[in-house]
């Protein structure tokens, strides 16, 4: 009995000594487990009380309980002290100097091309066009032949490309192949707007890149005329630039349209007065367009006697270059943050 009482006393001393050295929540939790836990020192002690002679047990049990109560009280005190301490420390760490300049937040932003593509597509969506896409790796058939550009046609010079698997698999040089793919899987009326990347085998300079974007438009229906084409394009120009923007149509040639044309718009920077951006002409070339060639309609199984179509293709970077007065197309895909961060 005497030895058990002694153990109890040393246990209490050791526990209180340890508790004084406990300095934070996790050490506190640890202490509780070691002394007061289900497998802790006090529980061990109580188990050994069970081995005593029956007459000695009540006194030993009471003594152990008194120590338990004392340790729990000491624990609660220490816990309160530590909480008060850590609050102070937290206040100290949270102290801020309100006179310091704020730290700049670095937020991401849409690429200038993405921004302009979204504007273009949403304008055409309002005009009743549905957005669609096509593959960048294309067959010669879709990129050239079905568009009325046979293998020996000189117009192929306008669209020199990269061959993935010559001569039939290539990187598309324009989004016009999506005209064919769309018509193949639908019946008129068709109205689509097609943004996407295109590739050209080209020496790079301030106005030429080997990869850029185009936005293609196509409408096919019974009775569509050049007036519909012009109406849609003028409506577009007056939404993306100014409501009173003047447009000019010039004859041009693309093998997949007849007649073919190009549309110029009044320079949106100087409003036609003449400036650096429009090279003092007051006009900017904006896009190619025309009425879908009967051969193209025939190639997709449409009857050119029954339906007519119009198509157009534009370069979104060109539009962004004009509106932001950017003088080098290579800036778009050079990944220089000093350039890109200007469009956040
Ligand atoms: N695909 C032509 C180009 O890349 C543009 C165009 C599209 C012209 C549709 C007419 C009709 O230059």
C-alpha cells in the first residue's frame, strides 16, 4: 500500500511538472492523453488498485480520484492560460501597417484574340448564325478541291501550307473547309459562324504569321441574294465598329464564290479622315466574301437551282490590330506578358 501511495504522489508531481512546460494546444492535448487518457498513467494506476486486497481498495481509489480531480483542474487552468497567450500572439501577428501600399493582385485575363472572337461570334449569333467548328488538320478535298480549287489551280499559290501527310493531309489554310463539312451534314437553311485557327507556309513579318485565326460565315437558303450578304456584313461592321461606319464592296476573286468581293470599312480610328492605321486612305480591307459557287453547292449534293448561299471570311487579329492600334501581328502569339497584360 505504501508503495502505491508513493507512486500516486510521484505521478502527480511529474504530471504537474510536465504541465508547466506545455506551451501550445497540441502539447496540451498530448499531456491530457498521457496522464488522463484511457490508456494514460492515471488509468494504469487505477488498474493496479484492482489488484490490491479488497480492504485497501476504497482508500486507494479515493486517493486516485482526488489526484484525477486535481489534474483536471490544473489542466483547465493551463488551457485557459494558453488560450489567452495564443490570442495575444495572434493579435500581434495580425497587426497591419495600414500606411503600406497595397500589394498588386495578379489576375489572369482573356487573350486579345479570344476577346475579339467572342465579340464577333456574339454579333453573328444575334443575327441568327449558329457557332460551329472544324478540324485544323484537314484533307486536301475539304481545304481545296471541294472549294473548287483543283490541284493544278494557280489560286493554290494564295494558300501555300504545311503538309502533315502529303499530298492529302494538311494544316488548313482557311476556315472555308468548314463550309463544306457543315453543308455535308445539314440541309438548307444553313447559317453558321466558324471561328478557328488556320496555318500558312509563310515568311513572318509585321503583317504575316504562320498561324492566325479566321472567322468564316456561311448562309444557304432558297432565294438568298447579294443583298442579304451585304446587309449582314454592313450590320456586322456597324456593330463591331461605329453605328454609322461606311462600307465599300470591291470585286475580287476566290474560286469558291461567284461573284466574289472584298469589303472595306471606313477606318474606325480616324473615321475616314486618313491616319497611320489606314495608311492615309481612310479605308481598311476587312474581309473576303461572295455568293457560294454553284460547283461548291453541287459538291455537297445541294441543287444550285434550288438554293443559293453567301459566304465570308475575316481575320480577327486584323480587327484587333485596328481597334487597339497594334502594328505587328507577331505580338499576338509571341507570349510576351508585357504585351498581353495590356488587355486585362
Ligand atoms: N477563305 C478566304 C481566305 O482565306 C476568305 C473567304 C471566305 C473568301 C469566304 C470568300 C468567302 O482568304
